[in-house]
C-alpha cells in the first residue's frame, strides 16, 4: 500500500520527480544560462540553475510584474513557464513567443513588440 496505492505513495512520487527532472532539463536546454524564468508554482524546478521569479497569477494578469520585466528585455533573456496556454499579448510593448509546449504547461519567451 505504501508503495503503490495512493498519489503520495513512493512509486507515484518517484515518477513525478523523474518527470519534473526531465522537464527541467528540457527547459535548461532551451534557455540560456543567464536567463530569467518567470513561473507560477514551478520555481523549484528551475532554481538555482536559472534566475527565477514567481507569480501567483497568470503573467498577463500581473501587470505590475510585466512592467518590471519590460526594462530587462534586451539585457537578458526572459522566459515565462506557464501552467497552460496564455494570450500572446502582455501589454502594448511585450508579448509571449511560444518556445515549447509540455502539455499542458508551456514555455514562452517574453519579447518586445517590433
């Protein structure tokens, strides 16, 4: 019972940890070593290998954080690891560019609008 039967049993937890490690490795391969990753509830996957900041809500709803990210664009790569698909537009100056879907989670690059 302790090994198999419940979601918090040893084998299901081990499988989730392996999946988290695989996701983190894939994200590290897709992002630069000096990049910042904004995420909701997944910050422990990427820290300390990447700079990480956390948001409790989807990025497009957190305009205070979006405003703080804007001056960083062009200084370092900024990514957003979302729990699901999000609107492309963050504000008049920034948007999300799809990097990779991890079903249902999504890695976006935060870029300036041309």
